[in-house]
C-alpha cells in the first residue's frame, strides 16, 4: 500500500505529463473513431439535423430527472453515515464532480466534489471520499444487474458477459461491509480517517435497488432519444437501454486514458445499440447522448447554484454531539447558510494535488525532540513559579 501511494504521489507531481498523454490519446481515439464510423455518419448526419424536437425535449427532461434522483441516493448514503446536507448542496457537489471528469486527470473528480462541499463549510474529506467509492460501486453493480436481466429480451450473443460478470463479482466482494469498511479506512487514513461504521445490510440493499431504478429512468431517456432520430424501439427494450447507459458509464469511469471516456464510451454504446436499431440511428444516438448529458449536467449545476443563492433556504438544526473518541462520521450542520468567498475553480486545482501529497507533507514536518519538549515545559512552569 505504501509503494502504491508513493507511486501515485510521484505521478501527481508529473501532472502535466499525464494531461499531455490523455490529450494525445483522446486525439488518437477520436481519429480512429471518425475513420471507423465514416460510413454510418452519412446516415446519422441527416437524422441529427432533422431530430424530433418534442422527443428530444422529453428525453432531456427525463435525463435531468435521472441526475436529480441519482443525487438523492448519494444524499441518503451520507445521511446513513451521519452526515446530513441540504439537497441543493449535494446537487451542486455532484454536478461539479461529474463535469470535472472532462478535465484530463482523474483526480479532479473527487477534488471537485470536496472543494464544492468546502464552500459550504463541510470538511469531512474522508467520509466524502468513502461515499464516492461506495456510490460508484453500488451504481455500477446495479447497472450490471439491469443489463443482465435485460439480455433476456435481446439475447446474450453479442453482449460482453464475461467482463461484466467479473466486474459484478469484484463489486459484490469489495462492497461487503467486512471488506469495504476496513479497506477504505486504511486507504483514507492519510486523509484523517479514524473510524468508519459499516452501512447496515438493509441500507445497502435499498440503495442497490434504488440505483437499479435510476438506470431504468436513464434507459427511458435513451428510448426517447432513439425515437427522436427516427428509431422505432419497443417499450420492452427500456431495461436494455438502461443497461447500455450503465455499461457506457462504467467504461467511461474505467477509461483512465481519455477524459470522461470520450470516444471509448461512445464506441461501447454504439456496439450495444446495434442490437435494437440501425447503424445510422445508433451513431446519432451516441453523439446526441454525449451532448445532452453534458448540457444537462451544466444546467443542473447552474440551477442549483442560483436556487441556493436567491431562494429561501431551510433552517438547519445543529445536532448535539456526544463527547468521546473521534469518529469518522459525525452529524454535521452547516455553520452558515451563506456561501463563502472561496473561488471554486482555483480551489479544485489547488486542493486536488494537496490530497494526494498530504501524507508526504506530513512526513516532512519538523518534529520537536522529547528532551527539548521537556525542557520547554519545565521552563514554562518555572516562569509561573517565579511570578
């Protein structure tokens, strides 16, 4: 674990090299994607130009509902660990971190969410990081379950069953409380994690079922997107489309070589969509899906910030904290309902690499020898004795 952390810190110090590698990889992926799909693009281009505005509007509204529901899941997860935050604050933090995936360097995703919460006085960094890992794992597992169930309607012949099955097994084992709790506590110890209570099994199963429902909502948005481009999907295909959206999100998350999985996510979705539609419609949907999700994420971030700034906010009760040993997650109330003057963008850039280098900086801090400390203490008490 120590070698892995030191390697990650060394990699973070060469962040511009990482950014350059990702940008070059993105250019290569987009070039080959354009070359591969040049034939299908001739059919997709007129469909995009003549897309049905009403179906596109319905798809965008359902996609916005998906993100709003997804934020509820994370908020409930934090509440189960004792950290209660207003929904608008959770929404802004969620959308900020999602948009940060377009910045080269995966470290921006957690850094953006932590920085967004710190603007409102929430500084429980270990809990936020642990909840992001749990959120990603449960959402991925739910998406794989929805995808496997939906294969009964389209067949298993062209589906990536083995990789997804392996991912599901890793998620099931890794998210088990007896493995996740001590593992995440050890990983986040450099960031101040001391104790992390495991989530109860009913909470885990409830969140898993809830994320399965959100993928069905995402599949409905993709279903209307197919209709907008002239496709004729069946309602029975909605679970399969939700599974496609989940697989695309998983591929984008695991793709460390391109920002937000640009090109890689589209290629995976295009291949899976061919089971229910034509090449032209599939390519048009993948392109339009990328544009709509980016636009909806930005709009929700802006709307959440404006509503929080200008509309009345609920008064938060400050919970009574029991004295005792320091815990990983204590109930938290915001010290102020007014946003601070902290600039979000510079904070994200500065805070992200402070996280990964925190342990190294702590080791470099000078320590006072025991003898010197005793000498200072004796001098202090002798001063009081003379007075």
